[in-house]
C-alpha cells in the first residue's frame, strides 16, 4: 500500500522536494532576478511605482536581501509563515498607489500587475536554465509553474489573472511582452544607471578603489548580459542597443556561473550569500571578525592598485572626527531613501517599511509605526516646505534642519521603541536590540536592569534616535539600518 501511495504522491508545492527548492541555491538566480526585475520595471504601472516609491537605486543590496527573505518565507514549507508574509506584502502593496509623472495611475494591488510579477519570476527561472545549456524537462517546467501559481494564489488574488495551465501561459506571456511592456524610465535606470553607479555592499564599504575597479568591469558587462537575455521582440521595440558579441557574452556568463554547482556543497547557499552581503563590521556575527581582518588587507591592496593603475578613483569620504554628517550628506544618505533628490512621503514610508520588516510587526503595530511617520511627514512639510510644492529639497532642509526634532519625531521614536520592545517590559534586551539593528549590543547606550542584566532603556533609545535623525550624528546601529545601501 505504501508503495502505491508513493508512486501516486504529488510532489510538494512548497519547501523541500519542490522544484523551486531545488533551484533556490542556484547561482544562476543572480542573472534571473536582474532579468525579472527589468521585465517588471518595463510594465508601466510597476515602473511608475518603482520610480515613486522604491529604494532600489540608493539601497539595492537592502532591497535584494528583502526580496530574498520574502521568497524564502513564501516558498518555505511553513504554511503559517507563508500566510503571514503574504499578508505583510498585501499591506505593503496596498500603500503603493498614485500617479506617474505622465499622470497615468498605478496601483500595486492591481491583479494584472501582481500576476505579471509572478510571471516574470517563473519565466526567468525557466530561461536561466535554458541559457546555461541545462533546460528543465517539460515535467519540471510544469511542476515549477504549478508552484508559482500556488505562490500567486497565496496572496488571495482572483483566479484567472495568471493562466490556469502552462499551455495558456506562453501566449499570455508573449501578449504581455508585445502589448504591455514599454521602455520605461525605471527600466532604463536599472540597465544604464544602477549598474554603473551601484554602491558597495556593507561587506565592501570603505574599499572604494577595489569596488570601483570591479564595478567598472562588471557593471557594463552585466547590463549587456541582461539586455541580451531579454525577449528579442521587446529589445527591438524598446530600441535597446545590443552590443557586438553581447549574445556570446551572455551565453558564456550563464554557462560559467552554472559551473559553480561543482563547488563543495554549501559554498553557494543563497542564505549565506545574502547574509554576507548585508554583514556589517559592527555586527556580533562571528563572521564579522573575519570580514574586519580582510578589510585591512583589501584596503592595502586598494592602495597598491591606485599606484599601479592609470584609472582615477574617487576615495570614499572619511567620517569626520566630530562624528557628525553635514546637512547635505545626511539628506543624501538618510532622508532621500528613493534617491530622487527630494524628501517626500515615499522616503519616510521606505524607512517605516524597512523598520516594520526588521521587526516582523503585525498589522496593528505596523499601522501605528506608519501613522507615526505620516505625522512626522506632515510636521516636516509645515516646517521645511518653503515653496509649498509638496516636497522638501536639499536646500530647504539645510536651511531649517533643526525643525526635524519636533513632537512628531519624538512620537515616532516612542512608537518604534514600543515595536522593538516585544515583551513590553519597557526595556530592550540584547535579543530585541539585535532584531532591530542586527549589530552587536552596544553597552555605552544602555542601562542596567534590577536583575543586573544590561538593557537599553526607553529614554536612551529615544535620545539616540533623535540624535541620529535630527542631530545628523553618525550612529553604529542606525547607519546600517537607514543609511547603508
């Protein structure tokens, strides 16, 4: 009886044994995710939402890590975790609506838009296998499509937006490429600006020479590979230039990356790579000590490169001895989360979104934090928006920066403390601190509880938050949270 059951048993849609789980640690996903993101950004509604709300230009590594964690939760075996993540993403998307510069409306909850996002992930996964010379079998493609349909259904979207069968999917995909996709500003930024100006991940911060040298080579190559991998009909219609030899470069890159499967098991685990990309030298992760030691060696190598190469690299600015940023640096590094040169509500919403994700807040706590940031935005508009255009320029901010420390900012700090204080004991212990900052527990900002343990008191927390947000003071915990890429 058990053998018969085993013969007819269906493979799981999520978790170990699923087709997606087999591909999750595949290094080819690096190319596939970039390709899928470009196809998403070419959709007018998604492109407009990215331009207005996304931090993908200024904080690409943070966004990459968040996307990875979300996929991990959605495709994992735990149904409760998947339902919670789907609800969180629905709340996030509900807040992303508006009008593009062309006055065309966009809504991240549009069922057709959400279906297209899933479609690009599925099709790019299939394409990455084909381009690397190891295409999935027809049955594996069917399994993978069923899994992505289940992923789409987990959001509660109406059926029919994503075709029911794989045979129906390909005409749908071709129609979307031919009729819906455009050469959007967001797509052009990803292809031609993001790669050329990609900031260093925290792991390589402080090593401008090595990073600039690598980016000068890899950036244009990655752009050419991505363009060459896009559907040919769309490339022609969008007028995307394909460099001579880009097709061969693209094919070789996919094949070369696929060879990484022969490395020892565990070397290329997606979780480990994502953790390393986000690792800060101030973290209490044991790997941070190794990274810190490597930094000094790499710094010396960078100094040598500056001597022997004709290229000129702009060194990273050193932190001032006072521990303060200039108003211009604070505006660029912290306030302007979307990188459009202005402080607007989407910038503060991006801060709230990152904090909510770090703390894994439920809906009531998330709403309280968003409301606190919204109150702060209204206060900032009143104090700083001199010309009344609904946004704050760097000049307007610099002229009235002390106004940042108003009652609404204090309230925001209080709400953030309550959100981080999971057990409600009016103090943040080491575990709660690590959940928010992912760095070591800094004793210089803490007090002592009656039982002798070291804690972070409400007063100290609020003072530090205000000092960072209004005093422009460099902060070991807050810089990785809100300033680093």
